[in-house]
C-alpha cells in the first residue's frame, strides 16, 4: 500500500489490550439514525472496538483497516467481517 504508515502496527497487541471501549449508548444512538440496519462499515477499525459496539445493532459489520497486524489482533465476532484494506479500496463494493 503506497503511502500507508502503520503507526500502531508494531504495537497492535498493546493497542488492542489498552484502547478504551466506547459507551454502548453511542452505538445505540448511531443505529437509531439508520432507516435500515443491514450493514455498517467501520473504516480504520484498528483492533475492532467500535466494530464490536456496532455488531449488536446491525445484521453485518464490515470492519476495515489498512494494517493487517491491527486486524490480526481484532476480536472475532460472527457478525463482523474484518478486512485488510485502506478506505479508498472499497469504493463500489
């Protein structure tokens, strides 16, 4: 990936362990703004904290990050499709 600098890639295990979670009310509020809850996309997901917060509210969450190492440390969830990709690579998908 040209130009991508994985600033957290070398510390992905610590990033996943120490990054604070978001409040559940935030994701309930965001989901309430949506007419349909089929799909959510979490761009720059890092190790997936926000994707995990979105999962109870959507049929599927696509969570992308340009860092394969960050995705490797993301917590698996049956409703989350983690992908290694920069934001601009998903246009039209």
